[in-house]
């Protein structure tokens, strides 16, 4: 089996360890195989792939799309290293407002499955190229976010002044709106 699946402290968020087959030329790995994911219980169809390149200390997020356009994401790193974050925004979830972080890199070959109903973001710990598959196409009208340093969520980011997009600067704190 090319994957090892491990549930995180929020069990619906899953760390996926891809197996890399290496030799003197480099390596080969599968980053998604429907049958393996379905066997583990991740039933999804991906409809869009995205790639972002970020310099060190770029923080992207916390982003999500409002229902009915909520996206599930399978996030991996093609080059570099990131701290990936998923925040549970599912009303009624016993993990509502809690978050999961995992380091993903081109060396550890890990991916993170973030189901619909979560805000997602990441910090580039070094220059990085991130690839993620999503379950719903991007919809500008459904786009939303929460400020990266929201005091209610209180993510332990390892940076004080990250590089942010204009959009990520103006997201508001949740103030209990999402939490």
C-alpha cells in the first residue's frame, strides 16, 4: 500500500503518509489514489487542483468557502516545508473552534486531508510550493476567512510578523461568529 493514514486529534482531519520510491535519480510517489482513500473511508471526488508558491514566512489563510461551496482539501508540498493548519468550523462538532497543525514537506512526503467545514491556512517555513486538490470549485461569492491571529482560536504560529496578502490582513477575528 502506498499510503499510511493516521487520524489526528480531530479525527476527520487525516495525516496521509505517501510512500516515496527513491533511487539515484530521485524518487517517485503517488499523492492520491481513489481506491486507497476510499478504503480508509475518505469518499470524495476532486474537481480542481491548485498550486501556490510562497517565500519563507508567508502565511496564507485562514480561508474557507461558505456552504454549499465548502471545500475539502488534500494538501501536500512539492518543494519546501510548511506548517499546515485546519480549524474546525462545523457547528455541532465536539471539536468546534479547535485546530490541528502538521508540518508538511518535500522530505517527509506527508499530506493533510482537510474535510469540508474547516478553515485552512499554512505558514511557509521556507520557500515552498504547495499543491492541493479540492472537492468544490472556487466560488468568489462563497469565499471567507478568519484573521490568522484570531484570539479565540489562538493558533501557536512560530512567527510574529508573517507576510500576508491584502485579503488576509483584513479578515476579521471570529469574535465568536464562527466559534
